[in-house]
C-alpha cells in the first residue's frame, strides 16, 4: 500500500472498537428517510470532535463535514443514513425493535436492512483516521451524509437546499455500498453499474357490479390481470436478448369482497434499465400495454399513471474508477475484483451531477465468508445468503467495517496523498 494509506490505517486498530460499537448502535436505532435526526446528530458530534467544519440541515437531515489540509485536490465521499420499513428477523443481540407511526397511526417496523449503518460507521471511522493523520495528506476532505436514499429524494433535496453553494466544490465524488458478497471483498466497475429505476402507480378504471351479473360490469380485475401477463413480454419480446432490463409488478390491489366486481384496480410497477434509451423504450411500452389492455376490456375511462419514484442510472466515470481500482489492487490484493453490474438503484449520482464532476461508486462485501462459501459450494447462494432489503440482512461487523474504512481511505488518498508519498 502507499505510504499515506499505511500511515492513516495505522490508527485503525485503536478506533476499531469505537466503529463496531457505533455500527451496532446505529443498527439498533434505525430511522426512516427524512427522519434521520439521531443518526445525523451522532455524525455531526463525531465530526466536530475530530475537528471538522460541520454544516447540518442540508435537505432536511443531510450534513457535510469539511477538513482542510493546505493546498491540493478536494475529495467528497458520501454515505447514506436511512433505514427501511422492514421487521428485523436476524435474532442479533443488537437487532432493531423500532417501530414508528405510519400516516394512519398504525405502527411500522424499521430496520437497517440495506447496510446504511455500515456506510455511516465506516465513514465516521475513516473521517477520524484522516483527522488524526493529517500529516499524510493534503487538500480538502468533504464527508457527506445523505438522507432518504431509499426514497430516491435525498440527494435531490440536498442539491435543492443549496449543497453546491454550501460545500467546497469537489474534484471527484466517491461512494460505496455493502452488498451480499463475502466480507473482505471489494469490487469496482467502470461504466454502467446500477440501473435506473422508475416506479409508477397505475389506476385502471372499470364499472362495478354484482359478482352474479358480470354482463353489467367492466371488470378491472381481469383488465389488471391481463396487463400483468402482457407486461412480462416487454423485456422478452421488445428488447434485444443482450439488453438487460427488469419489469416488475410489485403490487396489485382491487376490490373488497368475493361477490363484488369493483370499479377500479391499482398496479404498482417498477422498471429497471441501464441506459436512457432502453429506459425510454421500456417505459413507453409499459404505458402502451396498459392502455391497450384497458381499451381491449372496453374501459370507458383512460388509465391514470402516477410517478412514485425515479432513480437515475449509476454510470461510473472511467478515470476515477481506474484510479480507485488501482488503489484497491495495491491495498486488498486478491480481494479486489471487477464487480458485475447490479440491478439495484441509487440516487447518489445526482450529487456529482450537480457539481459537474466525475464520480465512482463501488461495492464491499458484508456476508460471513464461511456462510458465503458454504452456500456457494452447495449452489444455494440465492436461498442461503440474505440480500439487501431482506429482514435477515445484517452485515457481519468484521471484516466488513475494516474493509469499509480501508476502502474509503485508499480511495480518498489516491487524490489526497501528500506529494512526498
């Protein structure tokens, strides 16, 4: 590893217990998007303790910490803070039992089912190491903690709230995400890495009637069922076999009783694509199919389409990805890999886009290596290794956290290392 990376990471053993305790605390106390008040407060407190200039309340609960060390490049690193409305089933001693009221007052369980607790703990560990080894680097370090990644609104909210004017302008933006690979793994990829994701609520309108008198109805349940079936052909029959995309109908809702034909049905549809051309093609096909099925059923009112969330594709810039990959090869050796494209989605790219600067985003593993190897040997990776958003997803603290801290350090120092290194 480089001299700067070695110098900074010498402090890792000392802070390791603090990072692990922080991770477990965050896991026990998850917060949904736009509600990350406790998490943001803990991040701000740690950063101020380590000498960072902290600006809070950007886009709601977002914040940045800035540490300056003379002339040189400016590097921004981002961590997301929010959790998910999932009931935890890990059985861990530090498992979440948090619930919060929903809009109608019913309790909603909350869990860090996507590893954002790893991201926050790793970032704060990295930030502390960089503050304690300032002699090893030069330039300006910006650590950014983003709200509501899961809802796809957090990055845009920070930008809309003046992030570009409230932060030093970075030369590059860096980020990482824990994934269900073996802990210790790091993976980079230039170009298309994560998909765009578009979620839409579709309301199909029919005519209600008694279940015994279907001739008086226009049945929206049948209409919806035919649309669901036909939507499965969009990818298989309208895209080239080598063009990846996913169309998922994740929710179908209609009716109140077995003998009542309702007057409407609702579908929630998710589309994932890797490029804007395919994105436009698939979205147009989805709308065409739904409208056609409504027309075929004799619907007297056009379907309604309501956008629920939209995530951009994550397309890593070539130059910073090569730089980070080289740093990882040097530090991690055979644990550094080229990762395959992922069908998950992110809003992180909105931040470098707002600054007009390049970025790269990589993955780290969080699964117990023994569990992963056993599942791989048995051909049971898809069933035995919990993935992000599963109620059983909980990255093992080590070596996940050490890898997260080390990866951020090596990546940042690829730009910030002192000239003599």
